C-alpha cells in the first residue's frame, strides 16, 4: 500500500515507462512514415483514415501515409495504455476506489476509440 | 495541403517554434499552433484542431513522464478529475463537428484572452506552496486525494490537502470541453481552479493538469481521427516539430525566465485573438 498522500512508486514507474516508450516509439514510426512519403514522392492530397485491417495491410506494403497513421494511433493509444496500467496498479496496490475511477476513465476512452476508429 | 518537402519542412519549423514557446511560457502550445496553421498555412479550422489535439498528447506525454517520476503530479487527484475532463472532451469533440469553422474561430479567439491574462500574470503569483504545517492543521475535505512532494526550490517536502472537490470537477469538465472543442490543453482553466479553489500548490496543480491533458486530448482525438480531421503528413510534421521544440524549450526554460518575454507573448496572443476574430467576422459576411 502506498504511503498516504504519495503516489505508489511502482505505479509511478509503470506510467513513466509507458509514456516514454509511447512517445519514443510513435515518434520513430512518424519519422519513418514521413521519410517514406517524401522518398516515394507522394505529393497528393491525403486520403481519409483507413480501417484498422486496411491500415495493417497498407503498412505491410510500405505505404508511407499508412505508417504515419499507425504512428499517430500509437501516440493516441499511449494515454489509454497509461490509464489501463493505472487501473491495474490501483487494483493490486490499492486504494481500490481509485481503480474504479481509473476504470471509468478507461471506459470513456474505449468508447471514444470505438466511436472514432471502430 | 500537399506533402511536398518544402511544406513538411515549414510545418516542422512551425511545430518547433510552438513547442519552444509552449515550454518556455508554460502553455500547451495549441494557443500558438492553431493560429499559425489557420492564418499562416490556410489549414481549415477543423484540421488545425485535429492536428493540435494530437500535438497536445505528444507534449503532455513527454512532460508528464518527468513530473510523474518526480512525484509532483498527483495521480489520485488526476484520475478522479479526469472522469469530468474526459466527459467534457468527448462532448466538446462532438459539438465541434456540429459547429462551423467560423464559430470555432470566434470561440478560439475568445479563449485566447484568459490565456493571455494568465500568461501576463505568470503562474507563480497565485499562491505560495502549502507547507508541512498546513497538512497537520488543515482538513482534507476530499479524503485521501491530498498529496506530498519534495520541492527542490523550497528545499523541503510540501504536503497539501484538497478542498472543494466539486469546484475542481466543474472546472475540469469545462477544461475538457474546451480541449475537445478547440484542440487546446485546457490547463488555463484547470490550473487556476485547482490552485485557488481546491488549494493545491501551484506546482502540483500544473504538474497534475499536465498529466491529465494527454488523457483528455486522447478522449477527443479518436473522434477527430475518425472524422478524417487528423491529416497524416500535416500532423506528423507538426508533432515531431513540437516534440523537438518542447525539449529545446525545457532547456531554455532554465535560462530564460524573463517576465518581459512572457508579457510580450501575452500581448502577441491578444493581437492574434483580434486577428482571428476579425478574420472570422470577415469570412462570415
């Protein structure tokens, strides 16, 4: 159990690692996608976002715009993973009422993800 | 917008500049980014908001990770307030889809004014940090939501209680709504409310708000993404620029602490607000 008024050190560490990894990985994917777009000379207006299945297929075929979309999605998913980790962390270390609050936030994020990305 | 190397380079530089300004001035950067995209590049308002909201996730995630590691961000308070901000952000993003670009530009220009006032006054003027004494004599009206952290500048541990949680929740809902509607972080609404109404020390209020901003932005970003308002090359270039700019700005922040710089930018923001308002009125005719 965490000391009163202090964040659980383990939870702090998890969130720190998730945020760092999320920013670095998505940043690298975005750099790769932009490079592909510029190298492949794709000076055209960009299309609407593909479906998740379509996105994976296009990334595997080296489509730069799809790689950028993947990088952006990774970045947008970082806070969601962070909240999921917080839910789990408070469930394990307590106080559990904060796990409930985190689960509520996670539900809202998943709802938004479902409405937006499908 | 076409993904030519020249455009990408210009967008990277714009992101870099707003990232530096945001880090040095303690704002999310969206207040500078959206006018640059809309007025400078002619990007449609909805696309500019979509780009800005993803940039907010990037900067918040980068800055928040440091605040979380130092223990300044109050995770418990953040997650409770986040219920209100996430609800507000989703509502704001849905409302943005119904509103015209002109209405959004007018609202954005209006929101720039309190941001400029906050920038003029500076964050450190609101309230001195609560000390250990306050924790032993004060009452925590919000259960275990209070926090403690070591303040290197003060040289001792700061302990605080959270008061009037309902006020914090209300301000958080408004901040979330503004974030989802206009693509800004919303800290300008949340930080003063946490500090003045909930009596959270300004450093903890800013760190907690910054930690929340990324989650709030994600709640609306998925909706903007689904509508096609997050344009890939535009957003990627700006996000990478903002991330680099934030890192440079965090370093410059240690050197540049001038009140004059802050006030120059505050005046600049008012001028930008006036320009965006005039533009929206002219377009609306």
